[in-house]
C-alpha cells in the first residue's frame, strides 16, 4: 500500500479538525457534587438559613447539631470554571455568632443570568461562568432550637417541628407537618401547608395557607386565602382575602372586600367593608359595617353600632340591637328576646317570629319598612308615634286605648290580651314608617 504524501496528510488533518471542532467545543465537562457543612448548636441558639432558587428539604433530629448539604449541578464554560467552583465551595465558611448558626446557598457576591448563561462573582476570585446551573439542598436542625428561614423562588418541605419558627417566604411554596411551637410567618406570592400549629402570627400578601388545628391566630393579609380546621382566638386585619374555618374561639375581624366563613365560633367583633361573612353558630356579635352581606345560622345577642347598605340575615338570634343604620336589610327566622333600632333610615326588617320570651320591640327611624311575626299566644302593649304612617292595628285582637290622628301624625296605644305589669312592649316611632304584625302559631 502506498503511503500518503506529506501534503495530503496535512489536508486530511486540517479537514478532520474542522469537522471535529464543533463537537469538541460543545462537549464541556458536567459537574454534580454535594458539599456539606456541620456545626454544633448550643441549646437556645437560633438556626438560620437563607435560601434562594433552591429546592430544600428540612429534617429535624434530636442532635445538638445542624448540618447542611448543598448539591450543585453545573456546566462550566470551561473546565477551569468548574474546578474553581468546586474549590471555592470546598473552602467556603459561613459566618456564625454565639446567638445563631447560619447557612445560605447564596455563596456568591453577585449572580447574573443572561441568555441561559450564569455568571457568579465570588469573593477574592475570578468570575465563574456557567452554561448550566442549579441547586438543591437538605438541612438537618435540632428539634428544640429556634429556627428561622428566608426563602425565595423555592420549593421547601419540612418535617414536624416543636420549637419557635420564623419564616419569610417570597415566591416559594412550603409543605410542613405539625408545628408544636409558636410560628411567625411572612409570605408574599407563597403557598403554605401545615398540619397542626400551636400559635400563629402571619403577614401574607397574595398567598395561600392551609392548616389543621391551630392555637391563637393573629395576622395581616392582603389578596390571600386562608383555611384552617379548628382555631382558638382569631384576630385578623384583612384586605380582599378569603378565610374559612370549621371552628374558632372568639373572633376579631377587620376587613375590606374580604370573605369569612366559620361553622362554630365564640364571640365575634367585626368591622367590615364590602365583604361576605357566613357564620354557622356564634355567641355574641358586634358589627360595624358597610356594603356587606352577613348570614348567621344561630347567635346570641347582636349589637350593630353602624350599618350602611348591608344585608344581615339570622336563622335564630337572642336579641338584635341596631344603633345607627341606613339602607340596610335585616331578616330573621326567630328572635328570642328583643329587637331595638335607635336611629334607622330607609331600613327593612322582616322577622318571621318572636319567641315566647319576647321582652321588647323598639324601632325609631325614617322611611322604614317593618314586618314582624308574633305568636298568637303572645300578649303585648303597642305604642306608635309616626308621621306619615302606613300602619293599621287589627282591632280584632288588639284593644285600642288611644288613637289620635292629626293630619299626617298618628299617636296610638293598644293592648293585646290581658294588660299587666312587665308585659312585652312594642314601641314604634318615626317618619314614613310601614309597620305590620303577622300572627303565627
């Protein structure tokens, strides 16, 4: 076989390099390596982690140690970039103090990503250029030490934890188990899910929260959704949120454009603007509201200090006391004891029936429409002072004592049944008032 000439060899070699070069340049080495750090943690010392764009699993153990594993998957622009990244992380140390043990996965001074290429500016070294870069991490923390986490753009899972917990989440999701210590949570564009929680303080913006049973809840919320099963005292300031509970203790709810739902609760103190509130069974209720829609299945007494253009419905209520009200609608299946409105304007009352323990009905206002149902067995005293009345007592069962009509003014007093001291009293005063009594069995 003839040997190739020198000139022919050169041509062949050059051709080989030309066709091979694109494959050689794109076949950069890939890196996948886990780096670990471990610290002793004295009792009472806080464990702190700063987490950024890194999925994180948080384990809990009985050791007085904290251990952090960071797995880096990267492709360097050159193999030298990868080698410098490994060397840098192998020698990286976290700054700790006597009060805290800290970890973070933001080991760079500055990070920039453009056109799917990441540049890491590291302390005391040449920038590291990567064509691929991602991280995941695991953290082991003592079960009895306070824990704090700041997390952004990450998915986080956490085991059951019994010490104090402080979370600050941004565009992150966290799935956790039971928290038997107190929790303080700040969340923005986040999703959180827990089992049972002891006591909770939260500040949420455009976030979702799910929990089982909780202790006392105190919080601020905006554009968020919060669901829990059973909670103790609830104290919430809300804007355009949705809250749902099966059972709570006492409730303080200050809200605008928010919805609130519970099946069983203690006392409720509500200041509301344009919301939908649905209560199954509550104790006593105080309301200051505008443009809201309320529904109560069963409640004790309800004091309404101010109402404007509200719709308020009761299944069964002990007593209803309205101080100032305009353009509102009140409906009740049954009122046990009393109905009072001190200063009403253009309100509507529709009460199907009053119970046998009726004590007093007192209405004062302008442009009112009132329909009530009274048991046929109920004896009562009726008084009315109305200008432009729409009211005609049924003298078949009400005995008239006084009836004075002077132009558009009506003064009336009548009695149903046997007149006696302490009998239920109905007192209607106002201007342009329509008043009707229906007899019910």
